[in-house]
C-alpha cells in the first residue's frame, strides 16, 4: 500500500508568527496612511469652506455698501480715521429737488465682548476684530442698526501695527474696514478673517470705489 504524504499548508493555521507580524505591520501602515489622508482631506475641505464663506461675506458686504453709498449725497462726512462715514441719501426727486433720507452711518465697531487691547477678549481666536454696522435714521426715534458683516480683521490684510505701510497701499496701519475719500469718490477697503484648521488665520479682502452724488 502507498502512503500519501501531505506537503502543502492550508488555512490560517499555516501562517507563522513572523508572517502574521508582517501582515499586521503592513495593515497598520495602510490604516495609518488612510487616516492621515482622511485628516488632510478634512483640513483641506474645512479651509476651502472657511475661505468660501469669507469671500461670500466680503462680496455681499461690499454690494450692500455700494448700494448705500451710490445714492449718498456728496455732503457725506468721513471721519479722519476712515472708519465712520455719515451721509444722507437722495431717494427721489420732486420738482428737481432731492428727497433726502434721515442721516445714515456706516461704521467699524468692535465685536461684542472685544475691546482694542491686543488681546482676544471674547475667545474666538481673533484679536480686536470688529463689525461693519449700518445705522439708519441716526439720532431719530426710528434709529435702527444692522450688522453687515462680522469677522472684520483689526488691520487690513498684509498690514501689521508698526507705523509702516506694509501692504503698500499708501495707508499706514489701516483697519480691516477703511474708507478713503478723494474728491467725490469713496474707496472702501475690507478684510475679513476667521480661524481655519489648526488655528491658522485665513483672510479675504475686497476693494471698491464709489462716486457720491451731487
Ligand atoms: Ca476676539
Ligand atoms: Ca481685544
Ligand atoms: Ca503697518
Ligand atoms: Ca497699508
């Protein structure tokens, strides 16, 4: 009678301890790589979403400011720091004379809980950040206040508080919301800022010029 000898190994019982260790190590490397890729993808998505939000807010705010100032009279008064403008709008004409609104104001204001002290008082990751606020019917019983945007950075993008014009726009240490008047034209500069992944500060800016009415 012939005796059969089985030489092949089948099943998990056939793996040696070394083989199992190698497979485990490879699996751990693969899982680690996938986790890192997922985290990087998550960070990229979060950064993109924050930037898109800032761009959208900057654009919407500029549109509102343009709508406000495009019908403002050229009697508008811009304060020397460029952060507040008072004006009236001509909303109609009767017998050639403009029908004017009550006084209106566009202004930079500090965010709730934030003061100008170089510290993040309200703990949102931004230092001395502010708002752009539109006030209608200034000083009247019907006065109302509308926040056009939050996340206004303390200084315009590219600028640091050092007495020098770092971003080369001719203004020194200008705010994240600054208006500049040249004749009947108001140039509006706006920088918004938010914390992205890893507490990295992300910025988006917008500039526009508006000609006041006679
Ligand atoms: Ca803050
Ligand atoms: Ca502060
Ligand atoms: Ca500077
Ligand atoms: Ca500057």
